[in-house]
């Protein structure tokens, strides 16, 4: 650092901190939030850390300084040990046997009747009709007479008999079995259905894991004490870990074809995601393009996922940046050999 200016020395100290944090994030899949809740918070910052390290690489390259190696090494290691941040190419093939599956946190349908300036559709229901999925997994469902979803089969699980809120799976394929994992001490849940697709039975899970209750687009965001906020997020991460364990225990009893979708309320760099996605295909990684952004926030954030068993063929994955919820719908075409 002898040949660096005072300002560059400050930049390099900051660069070192950010590079070390990114390197530490590669350990996230191996550390349960139940053990170190504070460490799990780092999973939310990984996309930011990647971008900042990329900017430092550019900065040091322009200045022709050897300090470029620090962030370059951190980013290169991430290529081998971390989930892709950006996909350059996509898969757009299709088969007649494809099942078109959508997962959508609809935020209780509270924006679904709002005119979206980005397109000519009158409501989110018309958007769903236009996309014409065979299955739609809905988180934050709200029972209402205004719901315009025409499917022959459905499974709706509300919080309780007196509540209108819950989760739902709508299907064009016949549902022959359904159930709920009945998560405790939360308004979130995990539900499932078994559907018939020709001669095959496919297990479809709809996950809505514990919310972190971070609303960056709301006016009072940032008013909460930072120490209190981190503690609350840590508690939510521990709940997510318990919910993940419950799901994996239930899921291991199913040996057939399966689709797992939903709002994980966590990123692809987290322990939660890596536990659920282990030995499965991520539709975004298999067939998506770009950042795969699923949350309406200024920074690319992917917290909604579509996973399948290893034998599945993912022929398409898209996210649609329509403004009918704080989440974007994800859509995938899936088949089996």
C-alpha cells in the first residue's frame, strides 16, 4: 500500500472488508441460522457484495493497481462455490408434455384491480389468464368474491375457519390428495397436492416460509432501531430453519416426481435455500436469464423459487415484472423423460 494515495488506502481498506464479507458468505450454506442467527443476515447482502466487489475490480483495473487481485479472487471463488448471480443465456425449448407452473405471492390480491401502466391488462387475474398455467401456487391468498381464477381443481388452506387468509394451489390437473404441514406460531405455511399427469402422480409443494417483515418500499422503513431489527430478523431466520427441517422430514417420504415452489423469504445464498434445493434442479439456474429478480425492490432480489426433482427437464423459466404485488410471478415449463 506504500504507493497508494491516502484516498486509495481508504478505498483498499473498504475493499478488504467487502471482499472478506463476500468470502465469508460462501460458508452460509453450511451454517444453520439456529446456530449463528446473526451470520444468516449476510445472505441478504450477498448481491450487494457482489456488485461492490465488481466495482472495485473496475476501479483498480482503471488505475492499473495490483489491488485488483483482492476482489477478483473473491468473485472468481464465488463462480465455483456460489449460486449464479446472473444468467447470460436462457432455455426456450418446449415439449407437448410440459406442465406450465406459476408461483406467485399475490399479497392478498390487494393490487390486482389496479391498472398497470406497463401493459394493457386490467388486472392481475387477466395476467394469470393470459399466461395460462396448468398449476398456480399462491402465497398470501385471500378468500374473496372478486377472485377470477377458473381452474377445475383447487386446494385452499386458510389460517383457520374464521380467517380469509391462507395459501392455495389451483390446478388443471386432477388433485387426488392434499395436505398442510400446519406450521406453528406463524401465519405462514407449507401445503401440498398430488396431481395426476397422464399415468404419473406428481407431488407439488407450495412453500411460504417465515417472513423477515422487511418492507423497504414502505414509508416507515428504516425507522426501527437497527439492533432491534437485526434481532427480529435473526428470530425469523431461526423459524425458517425449523420450518425447513419440518419440510425436509415430510418431503423425504415422497420418492416420486415433484415440484417445489414458493416464497422462501430468503435468497439463494442462504442455508435455508441450500437445504431445500439440495439434490434438486433450480428452474432459474436450468433455464432462466438475467438476475431472476422476484421482489419489487430497486436491487435484484431472488426470494421466490421453483425447484424439481433431478429427473425433471426444465424447458423455460421467466419472471414477469408486473406490478400487481410486491412480488413478481415466476413461471416454468417442466416435463419428465
